[in-house]
């Protein structure tokens, strides 16, 4: 059922108490743990998110990310295929930052958060992943390693689990059941940011490759 930029959704998870986990930008392990612990009541404080990357100079900004390194892209721009590993499975994914949606404090009213969310608003990262070659992927979650850099260098807070965010991520939209060569899926990750903060960029990484999209 994955054709074009189809969003893969599952049934909305049963209502559960959601916890907030403070995580460092670009931390694969902590993100993975957070997403696998929906309903767990825990929080971890980390350092502030890193400052926005310096702008790439010359033609380097458009260089393919294959074989490691970094690439700086504009919002809506698609990367060259990047190797994504999931256990023994390896596939090449071309990644696009479709959009970033920043909500309001009222959007959190329907969520039963076990940690305080005062002064925070939801921000949703929508990324499309095109399977450009390699092994078929089962239940891939490549969007989980996405993070934001805020213009004021403020912290971001990851939501544990995959709740429904009004105007933002649908429930359980951070994974798909399967992704085969030639298919594309749009995945979404929600974080909380201080109200009034401006999103400067979105980062995504795989192995030795780092992709960054300027926002706005």
C-alpha cells in the first residue's frame, strides 16, 4: 500500500499516560529507547541542542552524502541516496524534509502527559523516505533519528510514544510495516519546543552521513 508519498498509519494506540524524555539532538540510542517505551514515566535531562551548522560553501552543499560526510539542503529538497542499516538489512534511502509544523500549547490539551509541558508547544517533523535500492525493509523507523536545531539554541523535548498531535503527527506515524525498492513513505516525529522558539534546521543521520535542511 506504499505508493507515492503515502503515510503509513496503524490504529491509534490505546489511551496511555505519556512521558516526556529530554534527549540530545542526534542521539540514535536515546531516541530508539524513547520510541519503544510508550507510556513509561521517565525523563532524562541532557545538554542544550547544538547551534545551527555553519552554512555550506560553494558546491559542497549539494554534494551526495554517499560514503559518509554531510550535505546541507533546503526544506523540500531530496538528498542523494544514503545507506540505512537495520540489523543485517541495508537499503539506500533518498530523504526529503517535507515540512515542519509548529503547533500551540492548546494542541497538547488532549494529551495526558505525566511530565509538565508548561511553556512548550509541539513541533512535528515530516520526512519522506524513498527506497532507492538494496534490501526490503520490515517495520523501518528511519525518522526516529531526526532532530531539530532551534534558532535560540533552546532545548527540545522528545515525546515518548507516538501520540496523535492535532495539526501535526498522526498516531504511530513514525514507522511503516514494510518498505520495498521503489516505494516511498512519509514518516513523522513529534518533539516539544519552548513556545516562541524558531526552528532553524532539521537534521537526520545514518552511519557516517549527516543531512541538514534549513527551515523557512
